[in-house]
C-alpha cells in the first residue's frame, strides 16, 4: 500500500497545484472585493499543503527503496537488497522517475515556503508569484503522472533488483544531485517572482529584496553541487581531471553562470533601484538554463555516466514544457518590458557599471558554453557527427573568464553611482603589483608555462588582495555580514583560480607497466608497486594494489596507496577506484589498470600540485554566499521589527 499511498499523495498535490493556479488567476482578475479577499486567503494555505503532500509522496518512495520492495518497477530497476542503506536511499533519486519526483518535491516545498514565509511583496505580486509557481509544478506533475510514474507496480514482483550504477554508489553522488536540484528549483522561484512582478507591473527594490534570498540560496546550492560533482568525477572516474566539459557538466554550469549574473543584478536593483530589465531577463534566462539542463539529461540525446538516457517521448514532453514556460515568460517580458521604468542612472565608472560588465562577460561565457554544448546535438540531428571538446571551451571561454576575473579585481573597489579614475587606480596599486610580480616569477622560474596559466596565477594573486580591500580601514566588528560574505566568496574565486592554473601548468603524469619492487618516478615522488591482493566490500570484490611512495630520500617517510579494480555483480560492472594521497602542496594520484601477458600491471600516476585549492575555493565561494544570506536575512528581520515598532 505504500506505493499506492505515494501515488495518491502525488495526485492530490497535482490537484492542489491546479487549484492554486486557478485561485491565483481569479484573484488577480475578479472585480468583487469580497470574493477577491477569499481567493487571496486561499492561495497561501493551498501552496503549503501542496508542498507537504509532494514531500510525503517522495518520502514514501524512499521508504520503498529502503524496504527493497521489488514489486515496484523503479525499485527493481535501480536497487538491490544487498545494497548498503545509503545507496538504497540514494537509489530513490539515482534514476529518471525518482529524480523528477525529487525535482517536483523541492519545487512544491519552495512554493509552500513562499506562501508561509514571504511578507515583503505587495500582495497581488505575491499571489501572481504563487500562481506562476503552481503553473510550473503542474507541468511537472503531469509529466510524472502521465509519462514517468515512479510508483508503477511490477507483476509478478522481481526476485531481486538490478542494482544502482556502481559509479553512483559513492557518498559524493548520494548528496550531489539533491544539492543541484535545490539550486535548479531555487531558480524556478526567481522565475516565478519575475513572472509575478511582470504580471502586476511591480518591478522595484521591494520585489528585488524579496527575491534576493531565494536567488542567493539557489546559487549557494548550485555552487556546492557543482563543486561536489567535480570532486566526485575527479576521484571516482579515475581519469585524473576535475572538469571535462562534458555536456552534463555544462548543463549544471550554465544555470550557475546565469544565477551568478542574476545575483549581482538583483543586488543592484535591491540596493540602488537599477538594472530592472536586466534582472527580469536574467531570472528568465537562469530558469531557462535549468530547464534546458533537465531536457539534456533526461531526453536520451546525451550519453554520460550521470545522464538518464530514456526514451525520446519523455524528452519531447520536457521540451514542450520548456517551450511553454520559457516562451510564455519571454512573450510576457516582451509585452511588459516597455512598462518597466529604467530605474536610477549611473556612470560607467561605478560599481553598477562594474556589475554590468560582470554580467556581460558571464553572459558571453554562458553563450559559448551553450553553443559548444548544443552544436554537436544539432549537427547530429542533421546527419553530421562531430564533437566539441575541452580545447574549444578552453580556447574560447578561458580568455573571457580571465577578463572576468580582471573585472572582479576592480568592481568591489568602485563606489556606487560614480567614481574617480585616479582614486580607483590608487586602490588598484597593490592588486596590480601582486599580479605582475607573480606572472613575472612564473615566467622566470617555470619556463614553458602557457600564457593562460601565467595569467591565471597572476590574476589569482591580484584578486586575493583586491577581494579583502572592502575591509580596509573599516571597523571589522561593525562590518555587515553580507560584506564579509562578498569578501569570502571573491577570495574563494581567487583560490579556485590558483588551483586550476597550477593544476594545468604543473601536473605531471606517467603511465607505466609496473613490475613488483621496481621504482617509478612522477614529480618529486618515488613510487613502487609492492603487491596485489584481493579485497571485498558489501556488494563488490576487487583486486587491490599495495603501492608505496616516498618523497625526497629513498629511506624517507613512506605513503601507502591502495588503488583498486572493483567488480560489481549487480549490475555487472568493472570500475577503477583511485588512490589519492593529499599533501599540503598537492595530491599524488594512482589508478590501477589491468594485468598484461607478462604479469605486469598498468599503473597510471599523477602528481597534481595545489589541485586541492580548486575545491577549497569552491567551498569558500559557497561559504561566502551562506554568510551573505544570513546577513541579509538578519538585516531584513531587524528592518521588519523596526517597522512594526514604528507603527
């Protein structure tokens, strides 16, 4: 009965989404004041109950996976009774239907949270926002109930399940999809806010202040999800890289780029009443990118370890939803943008001007990634086979990204409205000097380093100094939390950039056919394969290498690495489990291959200096966002309390 209860909760949630949409639409159009008040009073509680029912449906799906109920088709196809509990739970969203139910659950909970918590928006705009959120949810409910029912029964029940993809049986992947989904769906909230504001023609600072926490929260979750996914791919896939420009990777990067631009734009609108049209358009674009990512991952047109290759009919359904939502929003934008006032003006040399430049560069990078991702798909549909790989993205997006970092050096140092060029140059003396000094040092002491790596390392040093400049000559105890958040996030960008540039410039790789006891060298490390032994886990068996590595003298301290080749029975899969030794200045990375006819073992070795800075910086970026979010919420609460006391 658990499956039937979950399906019933899903149907009731869909019915409430329809009721919420109809009630919101009527409330905005009806002329009778008493009826309008009743409709206004209906929408909020309906949104809250809808969120509760969707969460109940998803919780019941998780219960089916935990119980290993093989009479449910989804469980039989994506789980196994011998799986550890964590991966049974992760199996609930490690597939197409479950991931879509997670998506709509977060969407419904977000709508319920708006109905419960939001008090800043003018009431008509709030009702229009909840109506837009219901319209989005209704499309996904229809998709689940018509094309992707997660509670379909299997008769007769399977003896046991096929299991979860072994590459997804990792703690990182257990938490990576939910964080991304919170980010994607958070952008749906920003989209709904923008639609609501356009419907009621209420685009101003109050609207931006109401939308800003949702955009910031979505951006934080996207940052965490992308960072976690990058590190998972780095250590789990055994290829030694942290970003491959895979189409599915791009599908998560594009919403993040749009959300970053939106976050800066909404800050300008909230603080200085500028960039009104920019904010509306970026809200639409950001959600468009999350919808496009959903289509790419679930349409079956991409092949990837983290894509759900399903039948094209489902992809067509999502494509129709994308066309309806985004096409409708763009049509509304075109109809209403003429009524949106320009807001306050500003000089090009100002913080607003710097943020506009920031948004333009982010948009250019977004366009490059979008074209590079979609062009091969379009070409394939026209009968041509081609691929667009890392060289294209590195050569096209790389210089623009470095230009963006250079703009970040300047932006936080500018004043609002207008600034003086000489004063700005004075503030930039230290960051520019650090940039030039590091670039010169790399050029002299690391000859042969590429120009992009040299520029990246130099700009990372300059940005690290410029990022803390807003704290100069300030009382640090009285500095607002959101200023601290900006500083930490920008410093995180500098740290990540330094890691990326160092990894690209200084990584050393060696592939050997290793014999027992024979030393091999990679970077400053001396590596020896001492033996191979069997190993066994909860649902896998493996051959495990015993690899010792020393740095410096032969008799110096030893590091033990145990790379594995694992075999999973359900489903039958052979995987490589990398062994990584993390040092302060980098990582030694080893992957065990197969044995050849002479009894030697393939052993791939990397020395990756400062590579951990990439993910440490990503964590700092997310932390900065979290600090800023807390600061904004606390300030909003204080302002609301003062307003109540004044009344």
